[in-house]
C-alpha cells in the first residue's frame, strides 16, 4: 500500500503503473508459497534452488543402475 502511495503521489506515476508495481512483490511471494511450499515436502524449495544454482552434485552421473560393490546379490 505504501509503494502505491509513493509511486502515485510523490513520483506522479499513473494509477495503473503504480498499482502493478505495488502488486508485483505480492505476486512473487504468492508464487513462491503456492509453487514451492504448499503441499511439498520439507526442504523441497531449498533443494530445488540448490539444484538450479549448483547443478546435480559433484559426483559424476553414471549411466544405468549402479549397485554397491559389496552387495551380496550381485555375486553368483
């Protein structure tokens, strides 16, 4: 509300432009809540942002299914 008043009154923006600028932070917060938090497991948002910023991890991606070398089911 304060952003709307400052932009409209002090900076002489149009009402539409100042309303859009004032609603933008609210829209970002609602997108974050409903897109990354609501109904998701704990830590989902942090894990997703970490994946986007840092990649899948520091270990190489191996093709196919990998098994532990000491797993007894892999021996005959």
